[in-house]
């Protein structure tokens, strides 16, 4: 009797479709079949908090709320260097004290990095935080609806098309103050699947990543099909930034980055404290 496919949700972003292409299309030997749902990461964060789906790509920022039910897989996610969120403004050098700032989610690594940066750089505090869909942020800054916007991913390559300025790079601030990579997206799976199944999932994710690296052209149709009209060159830059050695294995620096982010955020009252062994995979 064939096992039911595992229900998995990840974003249509090029890094996720690149990573999961081989697995989703049954090319990873021995890997369980997947029933894929595409959803932006703020949606998958909510799915995780409600205990939906067997496997999810979520923001590292949501882990303190979900690690009782889900285990962090040691691979498949997104960490990196030189790939952090940006704060954009219409004019260069704006003082954000008391200003309105648009963010894509308050349960995101980008938001935690922004708040940690602001604690150091805007001592009197920013003003109102406005949550809005990611694609609306740059137009809102351009049109003066907000004073600044926090953006991620491909906006690094396109914000100048909106006539905007990069006020600060949250990842640069994080790397300069910690020396660690930037923890962005995590792969989690339900603990109820059992230890053996979780190891199988981690192995499948790792193999899928390596197969994508070995034959990048194999994933191209899947990547471009879901890239939401993104220029293929931008999609390639996106993959180059967010798929790296940490995707294959978090390793010592990866785990240190995740623990460091969540510990600092808890100290600022942004997330609940992380239990001692919450990140342990086995």
C-alpha cells in the first residue's frame, strides 16, 4: 500500500522551487511523495502556528511559537551573507524617529532584524509599523503613503526602478555585530512523524538541493513557471544569494545564527524565550 503524499507548503520564490524541484517531481530516490501547496512565507508562518501541513517553509522568526509541534530540519532552508533585508526611503539619509514604516510581516526574520537594528540606530524609536503585502511596499514608499519600507528578496535588485534609496542593510548590520550568517527561512516538519521519518525528510531535502546544483537546468522550468513574471536573470541572482552551503547543512555557524537571532529577539521582548534544546533535530 502506497503511503499518502506528505503535505508540504513553500513559497513560489526561485530559491524554494530550485531546492525542491527534484523532490517534488519524484527524482530523489526513495524520497516520500509530496503534495505541494504554494504560499508566501507570511501565510506558511500562520499555517505552522495552526499546525497545518506535515512540512513547511517558514521564517526562523516564527520558531519560538511552533517548535513544540514541529522540528527544525538541518537543511533545505535559507541563510546567507550579503542577502539581508533593506530599509528603503524616498530620500537618502532619512531619520526614522517616529516615522511610519511598512513591513511585510511582524512574524518574520526581516522584522526581527529591523527591530534589532532600530534598537541600535534609532534610540528614540520608530513610529507606526504598518503591515502590508510585500508587493505593495515599494509603491507605498514611492507614493508617500509610508515614510520607509522593509523589503526582502528580489527587491534588493529592483528598488532603484522605483526611485528609492537604501537607507540601511539589516543583514549588513547583523553580520557586522555578530559575524554570523543571516537566518531567513527554515524547513520544519511535524515531530509526530517520528524520528526515522524526520531523518528521511532531511536526507531527501539534502539530496534535492545537491541534484539542483548538479544539474541547474533541470529545475529551470519549475523555477520560471512560479517566479511571478520575474526576469530570469533576477531569478538566477535570487538563487545565487539564498541557496548555498547552509541550504545543504546548517552546520555550527547556521545553528549559532538561528540561536543568536532568537536569543537577541527574546531579550528585546519580540519573541518568547527559546527552550534550551528546542532547535535539536534528534
